[in-house]
């Protein structure tokens, strides 16, 4: 079991009282599993992502990631868990514009003290895996939006986390680019064994 959330509850104070956003949520994920959670804006998806990503704490309930109970960790241990076991993908790619595509994949590994040669080999391997080798020396501004988002997914994967949390990963993409991105995520989840959780906003209109 890669991720297990049990009876997660979260409320926020409002001018009219307390607003309960998460009401006893239970979720479990295994290696290689791909789950999509959909709902309208304001239903609590971002709150859930922040809690599962250890960026926020629930009011009650328990969370285990890669076998570790999050509540038992101090700040330093929690930061280490977040760096090593959780990858994040957001609607905007957040790649470093002054660095090349390859360097954007090397830097996160160097932050975890991997040597330069190993980090470069891993980055090259991932780019080859998704057909982006020819973009390795390009800066993010010189590649398409779909390619930037694919690199953002690779960056989330590069340190081989247990789980990847994706918040609206296709939100800024056209239909074709979004389809290619989702196909890539499905393929990588199957090949590398990461659990992927994607949050997608749906319209209230019918």
C-alpha cells in the first residue's frame, strides 16, 4: 500500500460558522494505480491534495505514505518524506525558465544529493522514454505547452517517488495535448510503479 488515508476530516471557519470540506474521507492507493478524482470548483479537491501531499494537516484522521504515519514525523522528517516519496504536478508547469529541459530534471535529483552523472543519466533516460530527447537542450519557453507539461510530469517522477499528486495537469492544454499527456502518465505508472492521483474540475452545468 503506497498511500492510505483514513477518516480524513477538514473544516474552515466562516462568517456563518464552520464549513466542513472533507467529511471522513477514506482513500488507499497501490503501486502503479492511477486514480482520478473529479468535482466542481470549491468542492475540496485542493484541500485534499494539500493534505495528501503533507502541505496541510487534517483536523482528524490518519495518513500513511510509503508505510510511514505522517503524524509521527517531525518537520525535518516530513520534509524528507515529501522530497523523496511525493511528486507534484500542477496546472502550470513551474519549470525553471533559465535552465534547459534536461537541467530541470537534473536539479531535483541534485537537491537530494545524487551525483551529477547519475542524475544526468536518469534525466536522459526519462526524456528518451517519452520521445523528448531532441528537446533536452531547449529552455521551457522554446517548447510547446504540451511538451512543457510532459517535462513537468517527468520532473515529478525523476526522484522515483512512491506517489505523484497531479492538480489539474491538463487544465491549460488543448484536447490533443491533454490526451497525449494522460496516455504518457498511464504508461509511466504502469512501467515505473508510481501511484498517480489526478484532480480534475468538472462543470456544474449539465
